[in-house]
C-alpha cells in the first residue's frame, strides 16, 4: 500500500510538471508570435530592433536620442535635437506607427511580427 501511494504521488508530480512546462511553452509561443517590435533606423540603416514586450531604455545614435519602451509602447524620452518634435510625439505601439527625429535622422518604426513575411515578399 505504501509503495502504491508513493508511485501515485510521483505520477501526480510528473503530470503537474508537464502541464506547467506546456503552459510556459504555449505562453512563450503565443507571446512571441503576437509581439510587436520597434526598428530603429539612422539615416535609413537599421541600428537595432527591440521587442515592445520588454520594458527598457535604449540609447540611439551614440546618445543623441533616448528611446523608452514601456507597457508595449515606444516613445522618445529624450533627444538633443533643437525642435524636440520627436520627444513630444505620442508613444507608438501599432504596426507602421513611427517616431521620426528629422534633425538626427532617426526613425523608430513599429513592426508587428505577423507582417514580416509579407514585407520580405514585397520587398
Ligand atoms: Zn528630435
């Protein structure tokens, strides 16, 4: 009887671990597939690509602009440009929305990962 119970416990633990593992996998997969990214370009050249699902601050162009990613949105939190238009732009989060800093030739553009293949074909 004692041994039987023990075996049952181990099976239960194994099942729980499996379910937990699957949940993490599914969550990672769905989260990754639906996540948007921001592409940072300087003079048309890609400097970096950052996930909007990860809160962070990114120095752009050697520190002329500071990009802030928070709660799935990207905004320009600081810039050394004279017009400050980029800093006053609304945070972007949807596909094809962008923040442009003309004086520094910085473009921050949102790309949803669902459209990536389509872009690859049309370009
Ligand atoms: Zn600017």
